[in-house]
C-alpha cells in the first residue's frame, strides 16, 4: 500500500473517532441539562429575600439550593468531634432603607461533617488555621434552605452549608 493511502485511511478514522466523541459530548450535555434531578441554585435568593420570605410566611421550598454571601457575625461549635462536627454561623448583610437607616438581615448557616471541622475552632489558638472562619470576615456559602428557627431576635432562615469560602 502506498504511504499516501495509509495516511488518508488514518485521517478518515481520526475524523470518525472525533465525530463519535463530539456526538457523545453533545448528548451528554443535553442529558444533564434536561435532568430535573440536577438542582441549580436560585441566584435571586439573598439573605434579605430569604429573611423577608421567612418573616412573611412564604419561604422557598426546603431543599432549594442557594448561594449566599455575608459577614460571619457569630459562630458556635455544637459537636466538636471532627468526624461528626456540627457548627453554626450567623451570616449577616445590611441594606439601606433610606439615606440614614440600615436594616440588618441574618441567616443561620449550619456546618455539618468532617470537611467543616476546621472552620470553627473548639478552643482559641495563637495561630489562625487557614480554613478558620474568623468573626467579621466576609464569606460565600453554597447550601440549601432547610427551614427557619425561632431566636431571641425573631424568626431566622436556616441554611445547611454544602460549601464555604472566605472572600
């Protein structure tokens, strides 16, 4: 067989493989996009809209995926064992009502599992762990709405975190 013929056959095989791969990728993308079980975060939800909805008695469905950012104003370790770690952060955001009044909106964020065990230390340390969420720091959390909790400040939304990042 001449060399040119072999190269031409190899090019055709490469084109067929590329075409099959492209079709597979396109079908995979459409399958994931059409799958109703794949939850997408509702980007219209903020701490303010969540707090207002809970106070008004019309909260989102439990399990609604959210992405929230705010300031960590309080933190508490509920279960210190790293394997079963449970912690709580109060996330807050302020919003201006008029030129001289700010309203504080708050949300309870539950941290559960070993991956969050370093975010809230059980005891104070002289050195801050890079994963520690320091009070008054800005954070971004991904999670899902779990309901609301009655506190001394009133009814607050509760979000279970699936991820957290310092900003």
